């Protein structure tokens, strides 16, 4: 059995046709299951690679779009099948580490022979998943096929991946150690009979084209207002800072591929982060929960920004491609009489 790795002559990669599977690898699969021909895949994934070489009784293939613009994320579908007669002793299941601890990596080589490796995206925020108990593991019985998708964000890694034609493969690597979300003991992991090892998909081609600048339009505040409203039906109305449709103006800004747009509000003491603002949003910019009377002066700095992470609630200015798209300062000065005159708004 021959396992092809990125050490073949440069001319082989230079001649790789884009959007067609590279027919370089003809791994000798065990006779009990023949290698199938590439087939189309929906959901914008265009063609499956050939099955890769069998490693420790496991064989994988991958599919992705064959053309993307520079900095666009890439979604890759992966399938792995097994050959029971070639599995190590006591190995019975495949337990892919997903979501918060992916074990997939994308390997790309350009025509000049330069190799880049990108890990799959790993979720670092949101509700914690249930601990892995092996309930979603796939039996390695020669019949079941493990299928899943992973995303790869090129903008989170330097240097920038330049427009070019690349020959690629997906590597699935599972340690003998439990994954990061394993909810049992190390002994239970071993007793479960999970597969471990390194296996590569067949080769597939990817063309990265120059990025074309896009624009998006947002309704940002041109002035703010203080209203008196509860957070939910029946809640005691409180003073809060917000803006409505009549307080908004339209701004059109250029946005980059692979980046997410967020909004930052601060009065110098608190900072609120989230997605782009919307007029009349029930979630106010500022809730005056501690107001007990008197005149009030406050200044807000509001920033529309883009960043390469979708974890907008914890992004810091200057990190992960942070770029200011729009910014405004708003000064409010209201007397106690003016604040007391604000009537409850039941919208």
C-alpha cells in the first residue's frame, strides 16, 4: 500500500486542473470494498475527492467548493469508512472530535511547492456542549460511514493566503488520549474502543481568486433618545438609551471577506458589544437601573467595526483584523425635570 504525501515533483502539482479531482493517488483499498468514483455533492460543495489511503483500517475522502475568493472561509465535507479486517485489535468505533475540539486540518500546496496547514475552526464561546460520552460515535463495521462538515477560516492565520491554485487534502488525526470534551476517564476512553491514528483524504483542487470588495448598508444612530420602558411585559418601566427609525441614518461601508460586523457602545465605564444595531431594538444601549434622581449627563462612543472572529461579545479593539467602519459620539444632558416628564413607552 502506498501513501502519497506532499513530496512528489513540483511539476505534478503545477499541472493539476482546477475543479477536478487530482487523479494521482490510487491507494490499494482492501478487496472487501472497492473505491467508488467521485460524485457530485450538493450544498455548494462541488465534487468528492478520491478515497485516500487506508490507515489503521480507516479511509477518508473530502469535498469542498473548487473556487473561492481570497479570505472567504471554506467549508469541507468529510466522509470516513472502515475496513474491519484491517483495524487494530479492540478498535470498534470512530468518535470524531467536533465543534469545540476538531481533529481535522486542511493542507494546501501551491504551484511553487509552498505548503500551508490550517486547523479547522474551533468554537470558543456560546453554551457549553454536553460532555462527550461517545453517544455519537460511529461503528467501524464496514457498513456505516461517518459524515461531518468543518469550516476553515483563513483570515485568522498569518501570512495571508494568496490567490493561487492549490492542491489540497484533509488530515484526520486522533490521539490515543481522550479528546478535550470527553466526560469519562482515560480508562473508559480506552475501553470504548475508539479509533486513533492519522489518515488523509484523497487530493482535491482549490482555486483562490482575488477578493472583490463588497459593501453593506447599516442604519446607525444620528441622535439618541431616552425612553422609559420595561424589559418585558409587566416589567417596571426604567429609563434607557436607544434610538428609533426616525433617529437613524444609512451608512454604506466596505466589508472584507471572512470578517464579521459588530457594534461597540461605551460611556467610559461600561462596554456593550454585539451585532450591528437595529432601530427600536428591545435591547437598549444603556439601562439606567441605578438612576435615583437628579440631572444626568452622559457621553457615548459608538463604533461599527469588523473583525475576523464571530465571537463579537469578547473582541478587543486591535485584535483579529479589527477595523473601524463607522464611529460616532453622542452627548446627552437632561435635567431631572426632563427625565421625570418622560412617559412610559409600551411598545
